[in-house]
């Protein structure tokens, strides 16, 4: 199932996450996008409480 | 374009000097391109006198340098408007301009007359570095760093002095820091070609697909306020959205250059999806420019005026930029950004097609627009309208570059299918594909369209020199008539 | 402006913070990835070659070995295969000699501006053939260029060609004479041989299939 060695590298985090179509890139996109929800709700709260 | 008469700030007068050199180098770029295009069809042309490698080197270096000149000029032009102050170190700024121009002249003369050196460090220091786009010899690299430090000092400390820090200036200051710093990644030598190209792309990609794009976003924001009187809140909100999307896709989009240069396979995925998203902000920029234009035009008409546009040639070039950026950088880039496609298109005329339309659509257009804004300021014109020459320049240059792009795309397709997919690359495969009629015809059309572009450039240069005088005369006559 | 709006979508602070976050995290990821890649693309050592350790970029002394480019079933594309020892310009080069030679070759490739006609690893100009796997090109192996230059081995033929390219034209589009010395030419050949041993993830694909199919002449002129 999980391939420990992709291309010529073994035991490498990014190579390990790269397990076939899109696994690595979707992971990285998720890391980038998820915290934006937090920023969104924090800003919403601030605006509703009367921030400028 | 020859006078600065009506400009109040020294910073803006300096900007005009940058624009003047930029337009000369733009002309040089087109002439060199013409020589290279002729050599594709008639390889004996200037053989062993002025070879393709020399013409091509000056072609792409003139391109980068005229754009940097126009970019520095644009920033010097907007500093007083955005900060309300003269640039803090203007005397130093002027000195830096002359040093840079002298250095560029020497570098170009060495390129043209000395061309190549022996395989030694001294060639890298004094003749050329032999790395595409970054050919400037090491001494010139150091000079560029010094000049850029002066420039950045002016931008940063004038920004600090301003009472109200605008969003446009904030983005400009932060982005220029990254833009200037990245140049350092291209200034070392290594025996390892993969390492070499890894860092080389840090400069090239993180310039043209990240920091330069954000730079264009800030210029467009400034220009929309200046030309249309667009509302600052809206423009600056869009600017932050553009920064978000451009850097979000562009920084890791760097991976699409790391598919085949010896770097690990995991770059396939990173490069593929992040760079596939790079067109998204370009769509947003296009929508934004048209939205503001339409909105301000509506307001103007409701108020009884005929147009909201205070500088129609600049607006025409900026609208061309909005669409050209999307088409050249976005569509033509997306064509070959996925590794499944790129394994065949990498290193073919496909890249050349994309390069031509992207540099033109994303950068040349808006920088020409900024030059028209400069002319308007220099002559104190209230409302600048297009002359016949402005229209000819706009039409011929756009038509010419689009024509070259289409021709090179066809050449690229032929090369991809025959040389790469069918024959698998290599010496014979390369020349078989180069000699097929479809490829040769495409190269012929590229030459024709290149000449069209050059004629358009002549109109452009002529117009920039004369439009200020023409329009300001008309304006004062009409004022006299109504009085 | 009317009373406080609760729409975040038109809030400049929201977009500014988001832009800062995304830019920051993308930059951090890129730097992290760069450190990882640096480890993988730093040049291997002479010992790696002796012990058969696969490196993406082998040591300069790879010029002492036979290099091939073969399809790898697991990876789904061609990869360089480093084989038995073979003489390079008639001798075996020590690790130091090879490194010095590669250094001169790389310097010369820049000094002579190769990249503004050719592509190296696919990057450069498109006026002349890609040099990534030039060392493996059938043109040097099938007797064509050794015959034209009258040299016994392909490395000698390559060096001779590089020194006097326009004396051995194969097409109307020729390589110009760049004043390459004998020493520089040998170094350039070493540079090319080393480059052909770099693991380029299968670029160029199906390299030089034409040679097998078109044996006995091509259909172009």
C-alpha cells in the first residue's frame, strides 16, 4: 500500500507523502487553505463586535 | 517624452529618464529578435560574425533590462503620488541612474563585440555568465545590486516618511524587497548543473511568475486610480486578493520547473497543481480592471461627462495588459504546465511561444501604459486622447506579437509531435523536425509578424515623442476657444 | 458608510491577513522543500560510484564508467544506468582529475554561451539540439561523426567537432567556431558525459527512438 521509497529516495518525508496521483499536492493545499477558515471566522467576529 | 516641464517632483523627472532608456532598449530587443528570426530561416546570415547565440543573448537581456528600467521608472513616478513626498535620496537616485546606464552600455558593447571568452573565471566576471537571462557578468551583477540598494533605500524611506501608508505602497515595498533579494540567488557558480538550474529558477520563476506579477498588480491599482479615479478601497481590496492568489499559486508553482532537471519526482505533483492555479489570479485581475472601468464610466455618464478615462492610450494598454496577462501567462502557460504534457513540450518552440506572449501581455503592455501616464504628467495634460499613431502602435504591436505567438505555437506543436513524441529527441530527430515544411512556414510567419511588431514599435516611439506636444497644444487651443 | 457590515468578503483586513498567511506558509514550504531537494541533488562521491549507490547527480568521476539510459518498470520512464568502467580519452581519471575537468567543462559551457542556442536539461534556446543526453546520441555512436572527423573514439570525435564545428557541417544550420581549445573541448565532453548520467525523471522520453527506426537514412532531404 504505502511505498517507502519513491523515485530514488527512501525515508524522505515529501517522497513518502508522494504516493500517487495528487496525494502530496492535496496535502500541501490543505495545509495552506485550512487556517484561512480560522482567519475568516476571527474577522467575522471582529466585524460583528464593531471593529472598523 | 523629451521634456519634464510640468512635473513637480524630481522623483518623477527621474522616472522619465528611466522610461527614455527603456524605450531605446525595447527597440534594441526587437532588432536583435529580428536577426535571430532571420537566422532560423537563413542560417548563413551573419554566421560566425554575429551568431544566433549573441543575437539571442542581447535579445533577452535587452528585454529584461528595459523592463527593469520601466519598472524602476514606474515606481519613482508613483512614489510622490502615493506618499505625498519627494523621494528622500533623490540625488543618490540620479547618480545611480547614470551609473546603471553606463554599466548597461558597457555590458551590451562587450556582448556585441567580444561575445565569448575562454573557459575561465575571468569570463564569468567580465564577459558573460552564460546563464540564460542572467548573462550579465559578475561585475555588472555587483553594480546592479548597488544600484538596486539605492533605489530600494529611496522607496523604503520615502514610504516610512509618508503620514498615511497606502495599501498600494505597502504591497510595493514588501514585494520589491523580495524581488531585489531574489537576484542574489543567481550570482554564484557551481559545477553541478542541476544545482545551478535549481537556483537559476528561483530568480527567473519567482520574478516573472510571482513578484513581477504582484508588481503589475500594484501598478494596475495605481493606474486605475490615476486614470479613472477608481475608489481606493475597492482597488486595494482587489490588490490584496491578487497578492493572496498570485503568491499562493506562484511560489510553489516554481515546482513546474523542477520536473526534469535532476530534482526529485515529488516536484511533479507540487509543480502541476500549484502552477495550474496560476491563471486564476490573472482572471481576477482582468475582471477587476474591466469592473472598475465599467463602474467609473457609468458614474461619468450619469454625471453628464462623456468618458471617465483621463488618459486613453494608457487605459488601452492597461486593458490590453489585463487580457494579455491572462492569455499569455495564463492560457499559454497552462497549456504545458502539467508534467504529462511538459515531458514532450519542455525545451521546444512551445516555450518560446509562451515566453513571447507572456512577457508582452503581462509586462510590456502595462509598462508602456505607465510611459503614457508619464508623458501626460510631463506635459500637464488634463485629458489625454489617442492619436492616429497611438492607435497604429497599439494595433500593430498587439497583432504582431499575437501573430508571432500563433506561429511559434504551430512550430512548437510540430516539434513536439515529430521530434519528441514520434522520434524521441536527439540530434537527427531535432533536425528532421526543424526541416519539415510546416515548421519552416511557421518560422517564416514569425519573421513576418516580427516585422509587423517592429513597425508598431516605430509608431510607438514616435507617438511617445510627439503625443505630449500634440495633445497639450490642442488642449490649450480649446481652452482659448471657450474663453 | 452605513452601520457595521458583517460581510467578511469585502473586508480589507481579512484579505490582507489571508495574503500574509498564504505567502508566508508557501514561502516556508518552499524553503523546507529546498533543503530537502538540496540533499538529493548534491553531487555524489567517488565512493558512491564504487559501491553502486544511486545518486541523482553522480560524482564527476562517473566519466570513467559506461553510461546507458534504460526504461525502468517501477518508475515508468527511462533512467540513467551506470555500468562497467570504460576509458575516457584513453585513460582512467582520478576523482580529483575528474572534478577539475568537470569544473573546466562547466565554466566553458557558460563562457561559450552554449545555452543561447542549445538547451541543457531542456532549458536554454531552441536553435540547436538538446544536450541533456548528447553523450548518448546515436549520431556519436553509429559511426557517423567518428567517420566524418576521422577519430577512433566518440569522445575524440566530440572534442574535434567542438574545436572546429563549422568544418564538419551536417546541416545548413551549423555550429559556429567559438575558439574552443583542445583542453576546453575535452572538459566539455566530460561535462556532457556527466550530464547524461543525471537522473532527469525520464526526460527526454523515448530518447532517440528515431535512430532505431530510421536506420539507413532519414526521410528529410
